[in-house]
C-alpha cells in the first residue's frame, strides 16, 4: 500500500514574539498579562483579519500566522508594528511592549490546524533576529513584495539560521518612530506655521495610479519646503499614514504640526479629479477646500494652485524669490513626470543598488522626454554620486565623471535648483574640493530651507569638509523636519556630533542608528570607544558588528569616507585596526 502523502502548500508565514517577555512578567505579572491580552484583541488580531490571515496559534508571548499573499503578510506586519508604536506613545510605560516579527514565504506541511516545515522554521528564526519593533523578512518574501508596496527595506545580508542548512538573505524594516533619538534636538517654534501633507487617496481603483497620487503629494511637499516661513514635515514622515484610516488630530499630534493637508486623486484616461482640504488640527475645522476636474496636462497648474493657496491660507509672507520658486519646476511633460514619480517610488525605498538601479532607469526615460529638466539631470547625477561612493556599477572615476556632467548641466539649466546644488556639492566633496562643496550645499539649504533631506545632506557635507558644529545644526534640523526620519539621519547626526567633540551625544545617536538598522553605527562606536581607552566596550562593539555584517572590512569602510581632515581619518582607521576589525 502506498504511503499517504503529506499535505503541503505554499504560504507566507508571520512569526511574532514579544521582546523581553520574561522580564516584563517578572517586573509586573498582572499588568503585563492584562496588557498582552488587550494587544491580541485590539492590535494584533484585527490587523490579521484585515489582511486575510489565519492565526495558527498563540503561545502566550508569541503567535504564528499564515497568509495566502506575501503582500498581505508584510502589510499586516507593518500595520501591527505601527499600531504598537502608537500604543506605546499614548500608553507610556516603564517597559514598552514591543514585537519582533519574522516573515518567510515557503512550502509548509499541514497537520490538522497546525503548520510545520522549514517554511515555518525560517520565519521563526528570522523573528528571533529581528530588531525590537521591527521586521525581518526572507529574500523569498522581499522578491514577491518589491514594487508592489511602498514599504521600504534595508538589506540585512546573508544570515546563518540555527538548524537551517543554507544561509538566508534577509531584508529589514524598522519602525519610523523616533523613540530612541536624542531628546534635546532643535526645539520646535510655535511661532512658525507648520504643516504635514498626508498621502492623497487613490480613488482610481488601479494600483498603478498610486505612483500618480504619491507623486502629486511629493511635489507639493517639495514646493512648500522652499518657503522659509513654513515648517513642512518631510515625505518619509507623513507617508507612514499611507493606507491607514487617519484621525487628523492624532496625525497632527504625532507629527508635531498644526495644519494637515489631505485629499484624493482619481485619474481616468486624459482627465484627473483632485480634491484637497486644509485642516486646522487644533480646532478640527476646514481652513480651505477645493475640487479640481481638469485635463491631465493641467496637473502641474493644479499643483501650483494648491501650494499657493496653502501658503496664502496659512498666512505665510512670501518674498518675491519664494513666489518664483513655489512654481512647479521638475518637468512639464506629463509622460516624463510619470517616469519621474515612478522612479521616486524606488529611490525612496532604501539606499541600495537594488533600489537606485530601477530609479535611475525611470529617470533616464524621463530625461529623454525632457532633457532640459534641471531636477532630472540633478537626480540622475546624484545616482552616479552614490555609485562613485559605493562602487555599484562603474569604477569610481567613471561614475564621478558622469555625476559631474549631470550636475554641471543641471546648474546650467537652473543655478537656483536645490537638487542641482546638492549633487554638485557631493561631486566636489568626492573630488576633495571641500570649500566649493561647502558653498554649494549652503546654497542648497538656502533655496530649500524646509527640506529635511537637504538638511541631512548638508550635515554630511559640512562635517566631512571640516565644519562639524554647523553640521550638527543641520542634522538636528533634519530630524525636526522629519519626526519619522529614516535611520541614516541618525548616522549623519552622530558623525557630526563625534567630529564636533560631543562624544556622549554621538554615542546616543549611533546606538539609536544601530537599533533601527542593526550593524550600522557600530564602526563609529568602535572608533569612539577605542580612542577613549574604553577597550572592553570597543571589543563588544566589534563582536556585534561582525556578527551582523560579516563582510565588513576597514578598507571598504575607508573607501566610503571623504574628509578634509586626513589626519583625523587616518586616526579613525587606526582605531578600527587596533580594535581588531579586519
């Protein structure tokens, strides 16, 4: 008689566990049990139901969930982590309750209501390595969701998992909540009008039109950030609310603003219908609302009208130069703009070859349609700057030559373009023309005073060029402009603190960077500890770094550093070597 075959199927598996559960129970058993029960009922299970998952089992402090769709699985995981971050903000406790989540797509064995097999085991092992409040996903999950969601991941490299024969490449998502950031950065002035532009809802019923809706919002944010009299929350902060039912007052509270701009977009053939409304979150009243029903070619005029009305209604006094800069300027070719915004969706994901490559391809198609766009030339140049720094495609000199040509063309087309000045400053930094690099980046932040990215870039350039105190001010301002800032902002600010001699603040920033992007910021901690004679702490940082980034070398690190202070860089390299790094 033939043996019965095991029932199998392909599934996306989510494994979740509460970090430090035993310590939480030891500190407050009754309170922890009550809180966990509430979390299952109010945060976890509703999210699973929303994304069509099946809770296989709950094990006190952990759960195993099965999904038919990898996209549903990752969106559910992010929803859970964001809900937990919000819960911890509004219900502060001595020890916040935080999940670690691992996700894998694989073959599973069905045994009654239970599921077994390596597909499950890999998810469980990834969960154990995930950062608190974060998510670690396998390559199989990442390959399925990439390009189908706006969730950003960073490459965690190949991981050796217990009892799993083959190393698994993994990708990391970490909460955008700035819980571990330095607490005393750049206080917000109540005298400055402040606004967040939330993602506009795509009403087209076509997921492809998400690019269109997101691009519209991105351009509005970019235009408003050119105004010195307005504090505009950066895109990577306001977009944490994408796809969520939003309480405007709660969103304003989390982002630290008074005004919220929200709206919707419906595109059909050659027509576009846009609604926009400006809300005073203090009173909850509508300050301004408008509906536009236009031909698609009028999209740029609509963007101009919205930004001008917002600035006017918020009583921002515009200088003549700001009025000119407020006009939309990326491209006036709709087809080119479509390629531009699709490229932005890749570019915003992560700093990696895998994201920047598709972004570059989109922008090159856009530039072919509009070769006289300063912003397109500048952003393509910035991709080649990244290539020159990290050696992704071309050798360094070839990449740098390409970046220089695009930067020079962008400046020729529009000397006042912030992107053009940013790209040029990076090219000059890599060419060791430090004074000229500083001039360019200072101009960029003058042209776009409300841009968080420009502020963070300025912090990097100025610290590298020998102006660390000025770099600290810009690094702190970047975090103020983007409360849900990307992790690398912490690395940039930590570097400015360290070079300015603010060692303890640098340690806080680098530890926070490592918490959100495990393995990053640790080399800087090694340098700090080794140079301060804190040898045991340096040794532990080395062990942690090499356990996460097994391919780390001093040579690779040095090749990404560009500093006017050659002696200081040599001392840092010597500290890494003395600490025992390869």
